[in-house]
C-alpha cells in the first residue's frame, strides 16, 4: 500500500473543488488505495485550517474527512530533520514523509526542499494511481 502525507492545501483544495487533482487524491484515500500518514501536529493544522470561516466548509464534511484520516491513516512520530524551511509550519509534513519513505503530496512544492518524494497531486495520480 502506498503511504502519503497530505499537505493541508490538498485537503482545502479537495473540499473546494470536487473535480481537481487534489479531490482525486483524497478520493484514493477514501477508497483506501493509499494510506495517509500523520501526527498530532498535522491533525491539529488540518482541523484549524479547515474550520476557518473564510472557506465556509460544512463542519460535518470536515469532521467526516478528518475522522476517516484519523481512523484509517497511520499516526506516527517523525524523526526530526534539520532541512531549512522558509515556513517552519511545513517541516512536520516533510519530517513524517521522510521518516516513513512516504510521498508528500502538495500544491506548493516550492515550499519544500527538492526531494523525489515531494510531488504534486497531478504527478502523483499520473505516476502512482492507475485507473
């Protein structure tokens, strides 16, 4: 089974548009074709960001998605890494993915060090999720 770490922007985008690549990645999660890896820092960020009033997401949609990720995903403790980040809040996603050999799926690849495991949702779908 393929392990992935989802940057928060993937969840935001998937709730915004049901047709884009981020939504298709989340659908793979819901179909249990990939396993989302997370820790308490990631789950806290998901919860805080998705509940921002500017998005207007339905609380029940947020609850159902996060509950599924919590229940079916893999909760881990990451190995700390000394890579440099312009935004320290991105470090947790990187550390989890690197620790597990998982893919870090993000719409903001420029926010991360250049690594082969950091991938856009469209590229992940093209390379790892065949119909």
